[in-house]
C-alpha cells in the first residue's frame, strides 16, 4: 500500500506557534525558533510513522473565493501574528528539508486543495490528511483518512455519528443547516443542532426533505429560508474539482522537494476521477 501524506500546513503550524507564543511571548524571537523546532519534530514524526511515498504541505493562497462570495466569511477570525507571517518561508523550508513539497494556489484555501488532491489520487493509494479541521470529515472513506496529530488519533465515521448524530454522507448538509461559527458561516434561521439531527434522521438528505410536502415546523423553516441553506452549503462544501495542473510525481518524497505556487485555475466540471492529478 502506497501512502500519500497531505498536511494542512497552517493548521499544524498555528497550533504549535500558539503554544510557543504563550510560553515565550508574542514579541519574542524565541517563540518562532521554538515553533520551528517543534514543527520540524512533528514533520519528522509523521514521516517516520507513515513513511509515505508521496507527501505535500498545503498553504492557503493569498485570497479565497469564499471571501468574494460571502464578505463576512471568517470576519471574526484573528489575523495571523505578524511575526509568524513574516517567517512562514522558514516553516515551508522545514517541510522541504523533510523531503515534502509545499503547495499553495492563488484564490484557494488549503482545505480545497487537499480535498482535490485526495479525491483525485489513485484508488490504490491510501490518503492521510493531517488536520484538526472538522471540515475534512465529509471526505472520510476507505481511501481517505483524517489524522489529528495533536490528539494522536484518526477520526472515523463512528466518531462523526457520536459527535454530530449524522452519517459522514450527511455531514456537509448538517454543517449547512446549523452553520459553522468558527468560520462565521450562518446556517438556516430557526434550525439548530437538534432540529438538524431530527431532519436528517427522518430523511436521508435535505433534498429528500424538500421534495416532500412540509409536514412539520423544521421543514417549513427550511423551505422558507432555502437561500440561506444554499449559501451555507456552498461555503461549507470542500471543492474536490480544482484544475491544479500538477502531476502526482511532483509530490514524490525526494531531496528536491520545493515550494510550488500555482495561479488560480477554473474548477473542472467533470465528475470523472482520473488516476493521476491533472
């Protein structure tokens, strides 16, 4: 079995840096140096643990299509500390030193880039996404795993069911119904966690619920506020169809690993899942 290690770079780096900043102070170079060392250690542990044939560390692009679509997206999110921002190149080099190429795509977030890479990987390859971001959970399958480095554990379908009360296949719809506070994405007015679970328990999907004549208050709330659901669904859904214009061999673990920065590409409308990235 070949492994493809897909690391959400800023998810890893910012959590490590937050700990180091609390220990050394925000105005101290020691926080950066400590974070660099801990990040290198984390990378080496992951490489030793999985010994992947292919690996990539994805960074966010300079902007995001979600901000253009919905200006309040992540509006309450604290900006990246300036000291960390100016040293990101050094963190990228830490990945390169471990034979992992780094990748960023203008106008795309790392989440969508990694989702596309994992979805287009060969069926014979085991993809391991390293992140604590719940947004990756809808990708869970036999081929795609999500690993929490800090919790030292994989997330699985049973955990999704236990935590959210819905299946992996329903999770994106659940997020759209209730919203995502961490990213300032509002859900549907009048529908909370309990009512979203109830709706998705009664019906296999939101589409199925909408196809039926309204039988209860939850269905009426959904019908009356359908544009809110459509907007939220668009925002919480990971893109798996970005035309990256790269080949899998560019992410082979090797000494020549480097930074790859790509201009924005139009998302492919094809539903095909090619054996190599295109």
